């Protein structure tokens, strides 16, 4: 099984963030699963919580989903809590497309009757709440607390042990407030935080599971690929994610190129390992 993990950071393939992210992913992937980690190369990749920046990041995400399917990957994963490009990519390609936010929120809903979110900064709150509502989970939302940090500070923490410890302290403090308010599951709202808490072994707090999101995204992708092989389907292509057809599709391809809206193909069987 081959998965494409799309980060919205340019640093996703560098020695600091990229190396640690790949370690976490490798812990989650089962034998026989390979994960390609891809950072942004055209867009800035410095802050998808700002609308303008997310707009520029999203285009590259969508075209990378096309590239992933073209190169034979079995699923495309969006490793950012905004889920930027998720709906567009699902409409565009035929392989499973999963987002960090949607996956984490739904898994957390299985783990407990409600969940709380730990945000990086106040600017993130509107985007996080939009996703909670978009995925129909407002009734399970118990609250949100803010760490008062920034994406830049988190990047620096990958190279500074003191900063890294401070991130864990800030996260734990915010998470404890949520637990005190009754949150049954805690979600760190950011891929970098997921890496830090995994390295710290912080998977539970006061009886409440801490869902790092990266583990869940990889495992859900593996399940989605296997379900598609078993049944021939995963993402609905009716209404919301339905692609254009007929003469209209011909006109679109004439303008945007032959790779857009590829025709569906049968999922390829997974290779079984000997022994």
C-alpha cells in the first residue's frame, strides 16, 4: 500500500520537522505500507489559518492529489488541521482522500461522547469551529482552549529542546482545563503538536484519550484503501463529489489538461508479504 501524506508546510521534508513527522508516521504504518511525505513547493506554506495563505496552498494540494493518483498511490492524505483542498480533491480523484481534521474529529467521537480542542492560537478558532460544524459534530463539541503559541514558534521547537518542553507544558495546561470542564477526548489541533505529544508519550490525560491525529489519519487511510479493494468503492461520486461528464468534461480537459477528473479505475490488489 502506498500513501501520499500532503503537508501544508514547506518544512515537511527537512531535517527538523520532516524527520520527526516521518518517525511518527512510520510508527503508525503497518508492515507493507509506505508513506510519501510531501511538503509544499510552490506556495509559501507558512500559515493556512490565514485565508489568503490557505487559498494559495489549496491549489497545490489539489494538483498533488491528481499527481498522487497518476503515480499509483492508493490514498491521498491532507495532513493539516484546516483540511484545505479536501472537498476539491475528493471531487477530482478516485482514490480515497482523507483530511487530518475530519478524521480526527470523527475518531474522537467514537472514543468518547464529546471532545475538546486545543488550538495553537486564537486565530485558529474560527477555522476549527467551521470544521466542527461542517462535519456535523457541534453536539459533541465540549470546548476549546488556546496554547498561545504560533506556527513559527512550533517550527523553532523542533530545533530547541527547551522550546519543545514549553510546548508540551502549554498543551498540557490547556488540555487539563478541557478535562476539568468535562471533555472526554482531547484533540491537539495541529500536526506539529501531534508530533510533540507522540514523542512525549502523551496519549491520555485524566482518563481522557489524547488523539494526536497523525496515527489516526494513517490507520484510517489503510482501512479506506482495504475497503476500496474489497468493495470497489469508498468516496461517493453522487452530488457533492460528482465530477463533470460528457461534453462539459471534454471542454474542461481542453482548457485544464487531460489529467483533470481522471476516469475511475479498478483499485489494484495489495501485495501480500511472504510469511
